[in-house]
C-alpha cells in the first residue's frame, strides 16, 4: 500500500498493467493481470501518479497518463449512465418532477437522482420529500437525459432493486472524482458534485 491505509474494495478503483506497460483503469474489475488498487478519489489518483506509486506497486517501469484521474472519472460516469439506462429498461426508473414526486409520496423510491447543474430551488421540494432516502447529485442534466432517453433530465427516481444498488455503489466512487461528497450517513446518503471537475493513494 502506498500510504499504509486500507479501504473496502467498493471504494477503490482497480488498474492493471496493459499493453506496452501502460496503466489501464479497470472499472469493472474484469481485466486480466495483477490488480493495482487506488482510492476512488481524484486527489488520491493524482498523488499516486506524481509519486510514481503505480511503478512501485507493479514492481516494474510503467507508463502512466497524466490525465489518469480524468480517464477514471469518464469511465465511472459512463458506468453510472449505463446503469440508470438499465434501470429504465427494467422499469425501475422514472423521470420528471411529477412522476418522481408521486413515487416519493408512495414510498417507492430507493434513490433520488437529481442533476448537479440544476437550480437548488428546483430540487429543494423533492429533497424534502426524500428524507431518509439516498440522494445522488453528481450527473449533469445532459448525462441523465442520455441515460433516460431524453434531451435533459433534472429529476429521476430509482425503485429498489439490484441495478439500483449497483448504481449507488458506482455513484459513490464517481463522487470522489467530482466535487467532494458530503459525509455518508446510514439511511441518508447524499452524493453531490459538479460533473467533470475527493486523500492519499492506496495501491496494493
């Protein structure tokens, strides 16, 4: 470990040594090779790049792109978008203020997803109805629209299910590469941050 810290793998990002000894992010953890694990936070990845931690962990010379943190963020964002899309196709997702409000009132929402670039006033009413419910605000309205088959989406709600749980786990990792998320508390997770913009690396 580069810092001597430990963390659950759900809060880490795996990388591997790819062709020509290049460090390749392995977001889904499926690529062959020894895993090099780094904390899912922008500053951790950037520090690992600066200090040459990947080469020490791999025990060989490696090529590390200076924009590795940006690469990881893009891949995590794509993963989140894809999971919301899968939720939609599985009937677990609705979009639009009225539909989301109806599901919140009916108690059928596991995660409230709102665009990071939306007006705070526009999100406040639904947020009040979502007390005790996980909230995610790290995707832009355009990203949510891409996931849900619309031009732009500000409000979405995900019902309980395995895909929703997977989305929340990926959103927690993505939050570390956007604006620093609020501390997580049981039963009321609130992840927020500006799209395409939380310390010490952990490599094993």
